[in-house]
C-alpha cells in the first residue's frame, strides 16, 4: 500500500497540482491585497470618501456585511480575469510551439524500385 501511495503522490500530475495550489494561494493573497489596499479605497473615494468594506446593514439581531461581500466578489472577478488572461497567453505560446507534422507514407524499397521501373518505361514510350 505504501508503494502505491508513493507512486501516486510522486506522479507528475499530483506534483503539478500541488505547485499550482501553492502558487494559487500566494496569488490569492496578492489579489486580496490589491482589492483591500488599492481598489476599495479608490472606490470609496469615488463614492464620496466612504469606506465600502466596512459597510453593513443591521436587520434585527443579524448584521449583513455587504461591503465585505462586495470585496470578495471583486476579488473573485480579478482572480478569474487574471486566470483567463494567463491561460490565453499560455495557449497562444503553445499554438506557436506546435508544429503540425504530416508524415508522408514511406514506401518500401520494392515500391521505390517499381516506381523507377514505371518511370523508365514511360520515358521509353515517349522517346520511341
């Protein structure tokens, strides 16, 4: 069982996925900082100096923090758009790297010899 787990855990796909998760988490922190520290203050200035992230609505005993929700939605759209752009750029590079190779059917030595004989016979007919 240990050998099976080891072969599973060390497969390329699992390792690639682990790296992607770690990089994705770090990227998520960057986007969260971008939204919290840059975009939301600018949106607050545009809205008349109001802090949008702290906006909340009291409904009885419940507090609806719609400002935090809006920040999370903005985070999502920025991450989704960034991933879209990244995949678009990567796929463009992949398309450039892909070279379509069409393999011509190779003929055997016998076929080549028969083709030469045919061509010689055609030449003799046209000359004679």
